[in-house]
């Protein structure tokens, strides 16, 4: 299927492959292992689904090496291996989305595939792998004074962005544009408040994200753009189109949208207030009949808008405390206040705020997740008393 056809390239999707064929020479910056970096001799840039996201043993695997796989994958997609920068993902190419932005004679197209449910990370999270001359090996966390374990580098989540600019750009301009692609992608993930799977922080991407940016080489008499920062129209267009493409793709690939992120679990799950903890606390704190009622109505409880708002407020306080914006003493009191607000929201009793604060104060030694779960359970109990 032809997605876009210009005098510079033809962008199409065919089966498991998404590719741009250049009609004139382009300068390309990409993260590809083969034919990557900064190139001016490529004829194609492409993305393809190399496997399913979970439990898929690919017959044509990497056992024979990356170069052999590159040649095989290019042949399957009818792409020339010597002049193709090829990216790979577990995402479905049918979920790829194209976003475009323009200002006067400047235009940017971004086509993205995206998934974050299996591999979401936050920049600076503990890594699970360390590269050696003969390949990557798992990091020995115990030897470095940590017991944290990161998921495998080949996790099923990946955000791949392919960016096409209609004007010539210097190499430095493409590098700057790459930072705007990254910021646009991270903004899309942060807007959905997606959790990192390697820490309690909010995700900024995944551990396997890739990108390719292409701009036509300048012809005689043509000038090259030099800057793509956020104060510049090119930077704005790249960031805006990337944000739109990634956001729409996450809806198609993972079923993620702002409305479905409006829940207690979305807000506080990364801090330990998840469904099993809520059920456990309910069974501990409530009579058997009431605990059963709580569990049967858990979906409605966690999606209540006011409760979700209070939960996100509590999560923000915990994040600010971890970042050092709020010092420990203030964070402790603010967390208590927000937990009381959460309980009052669940109980639909806003005037009982001080009552919940007094009831929760003796339990501040609990972990954040269990403390939040206790607030929810106490709120539900008070709703019917």
C-alpha cells in the first residue's frame, strides 16, 4: 500500500515491511546496526516486524550473525541489502501511523510503530546488559551492590520512528532533529503516564527504540537548513509530528489512550498499589462480606475519576520526593494529606478529610503502595457506614 508519494521518495507498506524508496540522493542519520550512522549512499530506509511480541521463536534467527539476518530480511522485503538501513520491531506494521506537519515550504512526515507494554524504561534506569567484543552479557547486579534485575534487552516493546524532511539539512541539523524526535516520543509516553518496567519512575521510551531521519541532499543553488531546535519551525514540526504518530500508534498497537489511563492502578501501580495489593489489604482490613464486595466492584473503584485524580496527585508527590524537589519531612506530610484525599474520594465524602487523615496517620510506615491501598480500602469501608 502506497502511503505517500513525492518527488523525493515513495513510502509504502507491504506485509511485514514499511519502506521509503528514495527518488533522489538523501542524507540519512539512523541507529541501524548495519548501514547506520550518517550516510549519503542509501537508496532505502525501512522498518519491519522481525517477530511476534511474546514467546515467538523465529526460524530465521540471528544464529548466523547480524549481517546474514540483514541480507535475509532485506531479501524477504525485496530491499537491496547494501544500500538499505533496516530497523526491526515486534510491532505490527498494520498499526504503523503516518503524521505530517508543515509550515510554508517546510514539511515533515513521521511514520511510527510503537509498543511500550513489554519493555518500557526511563532514561537512567538500571541496565540489564553490558556490551563486550563478543556480544552483550547480563549485568551482575549483586557484584555492583544492587539486586535490581532488568528485563532482557530483547523485550517486546519498541518505538521506531522514520522521519522524512522535504528540505536539505546539514549533518548537525539532522543530529539536532534526532533530539527532537526523542523528545517528541518521550512526551507522548509521558503524557500517557506510562510506568517504567525497570523502576518506579515514569517511562521515557523503551530499551530498544530506533530512529531514522532522512533529508534530500542539496542540489546546485539550494541551501541547507542548519537548525532543528524547539525554537525553530523545523524542530517544532519534527517534535509535533513524532508526538502525534507515536500517540496514535500506541492506541492501535497497545490500546492505550488518555481515557484508559484514568485509573488508580495507572497512577499508583508503579509505586506498588496494584490489584493484588488492593485485594490483599481489603481481605485484611474488611469483614469477609465487605472484602468480597470490594473485590467484585474493583474495576469501578479504580476507574472512578475523582479517585484517579487523587491517586495521580499522590504519585506526583512520591515522584517529587524521589527527585528531591520535596524534602523528606514535607513529603511525608503531603503524602498523608493526599492519601486522606484519596480515601475521601473513594468514600465520596469530601468533608471527612480530617477523619481519614487521623485514621491513616498511624500507618505512615507502610510502603507507598500499601499505604495507598489502605487509603482506598478505608475509603470504600466508610462509603457505606
